[in-house]
C-alpha cells in the first residue's frame, strides 16, 4: 500500500516540483480514490512538516463567506503569502447556484498566480465527503501553501467536521432575523474562534453583535481565548484588516498555549483511527473465509437459529483466526 505505483511517479515528480497542474491532478486522484492514492499521499506527507495555516469559513448559505474569503486571500497575497482555497459545496437543492456564484466572485482571485482554488461537491456518502476533503487539505499542505482557506456551509454535522480540520474557524453570520439563535442551534457557537457579523451595512447588525456577545459570555469559562465579534461589510472590504489581525492573534494564542499542537494531535489521532478502521474493514470483507462465515451466519439468523450478535461474534472470531493463521504461515 505504501509503494507508489510506477504509473504515478511522473505525477509525484511534478507535484514535488511545485507544478500546479500536478496538484490539480493529485486532487482528482484522491477524490476518486484511484489506485495508489494512499501511497501517493503517504509519499508527499512523509517529506516533512510543510504545514500551511488553515483558516475555515463557515456559516449559513449566502452569508458572504466567499466574498469574505476572497478579501482575506487578497490580503495574504498582498504580503506574498501563497494561498490554497478549498470550497465545499453541499449538494443541497437550496444552494444549487453556489458553485457558479463562487466562481464568479472568486474570478479576480483565480487569475492571481499565488492562489489555487478548488471547489468540491459533496457526495452522497457523508463519510466519503469528510474523508476526501481532509485528504485534499493534506495535499494543499504538502504542496506548500502558506495559507489554506476552507469554505463550508454550516448546515450539517459533516460541514462542521470539515471545519474542524482548520486551525482557526471563522463563523460568518448576517443580521437577518433569528440568525444568532439559529447559529446556536446549529452548533456553530461551539466551533467559532472568531465571529464575523457580515453585511453590517444592513439593519440589525448591532443587535446581532450584542446577541452573540452575550451568548459567548454564557459559555463555559476556562477557555482564555476571548472570541472576537467583528463587524464586517465584506463587499466593501470593511472590517477585513481587523479580521486578518484577529486571525493572527488567534494563531499566536494557539501557539502560546500549546492548543495548536493539541488540536493537530487530536486531528492526527482521528486520522490514524480512520485509516486503520478502513483497512480493518477491507481486511475483513476481502477474506473468503470471512465471507463464507457471513453467508452461514445470515442463513442462521434468517432461520432463527442465531441472532446477529452470535453471527457477528462468529465473524470476528473468523477474522482473528485467519490473522493468526496467516501470521504463522508468514513465519514459516
Ligand atoms: N449587502 C451586502 N451584501 C454582501 C456583503 N457581502 C456579500 N454580500 C452579497 O451576498 C451574496 C452572497 O455572497 P457570497 O459571498 O456568495 O456568500 P456565501 O456565503 O459564499 O454563499 P454560499 O456559498 O452560496 O453559501 C452576494 O450577492 C454578495 O455580493 C456585504 O457585506 N453586504
Ligand atoms: Mg460561497
């Protein structure tokens, strides 16, 4: 699994040489889980800790996340920091036009040679989405961007999970009625490192800022990062320099307190477990004897002679047996 197939070697060379086209192809390789994708990831990730700072933007549909992300990206580009962008579009009927809209809004940005933008559509399988998005972020990191920006719509658990892959999470809300309450319900309160009240050119911004600020005070003490609530008009770039400063301050806090290392460790643990569990699943169902045991177990359950508990127990027993057997054979 760790050996990169010979066919992928040219792609690996181009990726290492920093060619954009190779990054785009590598992302496709990973998204489609084509043969050798894990070996490819292993190869580029084991080359050292080239880690970009990851900044996530989340919030309700149409809150101005893309507009804001483009502004923040421009600020980084202006100081010669390269930027990778991953925009995740949920395939929800409510945001059918999101991809096209993002393309238009990010157009100016996309012509800058310092930036690389990738949109990903969510798939049917929830786990699939979370997994491949994380891997695309890994690719972005190892390609060597100084900053990796992620946009997700804060609508469901999966989106929250992806946002959890960021070092700093910016939750973008707008003064439309009930947004603050909505945010708390959607679990956005728990994941925010920075709040942005965008579209502050519209009425109700002050009330929302107050609402969020008092909700923050109700949160459990002990966390000594004071979550800022920023007033922003992304369309005009107002409040963007303050946001960039807040992101820096949060980054410094993460490092000072050891929280950055803790978050990355937590992420690493989830990833190792994920990959190990996937490998175990493959190992289980790729084994002929296990599949035979499954068929027998299913019949027995259908006839009322076994329950799924005893049948599953039999399968686990078979997997262990099979491992012991293989190990003994390998040692001969
Ligand atoms: N009035 C006002 N409109 C804004 C502001 N920022 C963005 N918009 C507009 O809000 C609309 C949605 O902006 P986007 O940046 O696409 O929002 P989004 O959150 O990325 O949207 P989705 O990705 O579709 O969820 C666009 O028409 C923007 O021009 C702002 O500060 N004030
Ligand atoms: Mg968007």
